[in-house]
C-alpha cells in the first residue's frame, strides 16, 4: 500500500485516513473490514461506518473492476470524484446533502468519505420500524421539502427511492448522486423523481394522509398546482407500477 494512497479532496479526514491506509499493507478493503462497521459489500463497492473521537463518517470504496474504470479515474471521470463534486455543488446551494469530508485514491480504487449520522435511518428502514403513523408526519414533510428544493434549484435526483433518502431527526438528506443531473424545472426527469417516490409510497402502503403531507411541502417549493404536478408524473408512475405488478401496491395515491 505504501505510496499508493493519494489525497484527491479533503483535509483533516483525508490526512487521518491516508496515514492509516498507508500503514496497512493488505489494502483499503481489508482495512475497512478491520476498522469499520460494514454496511454493504458488492463487486463494485464496499461501504462502512467509521467512528473516530466521537465523530462518525460514512466510507465508500469504489473498486476498480475493469481497465475502463481505471482509465476513467485517470481521466478525472471516476464516479467517486463526480459524486464528490456534485454533492459539494448541491451543498453550496444550501440543499440537504451530507458534508463531503475526503476523497482518496488507493490501489483498489477510490475512497469517498462523507459525514455520518448518529441517529435516524433511510425512509424505508424508519417506516418498517415505526410505532405509529402519526410520528411519520415530520419525515414526510421533510422529504417533500428536500425534493422540492432540489427541483427548484434545477436538479434531478435520478433515483428517488426511499432507500436513498436519510432522515437524521431534523432533515431528510440526499445520499446517492450517481444519477443526479441539472435539469429544467418541471421537466420529465423531475417528474420521474416524483413518480419514483410516489411508487415507493404506494408499495409501503402509507396512505393518502401521509402522502399529502409530502406533496404539500413539495408544492411549496416548486411552481405549479397539485393537478399540474400530478399530470406531469402520472405517465412515468404508470410505467413504474407496471414494472412491479408482482410486488403488489397499497392504496393508489394519485
């Protein structure tokens, strides 16, 4: 590992991790297995939580899986670097994204480090763990505000599933930026975001009262009426429903 760790972005966390990774000859993935709470492992990536001096960070290793992925990194087009830049740009606009702490180049790929949260969870986890529906009002309102502000700023999230939205007790944060792009306000791409969120809401069977909490906050941020927004998203929503007929849905919400 010596000589194979380079800081691409970041300061305190970047230096801290470079020292630890350089001293670990087996590799970044093996270091994460030993020092972090592993959350997910695939052929393409490895993610985990690291706590240092009461500070929590989320680490994601984007593995080199092919010659193409190595070439993209060398050309500055690695997914990790793109996601870092996107998240920083969104954060500078005041949107709800975790703070980006560091990005390092390692022998096995690139390591992205972002702010970790000590409380909360993604919306799917929280829904399954809920004790009552009334306690979910704040979550749905925050989700509507976050997605509405993103769209009003001229962006599309690209994968607006509940798994990619994280509630920390105060705000709902965007967590995955692989498909985040600039877009026209009211575009079909933004309509797909809303349709994806709505389809998930139907799958979980949240009911119209909670959904209207979400949609009401969303409409406070974007131009147009409820009818206009629903008309834009209804076609992609039908397609999403059709792709998941075997999974079953709860009450239709629009």
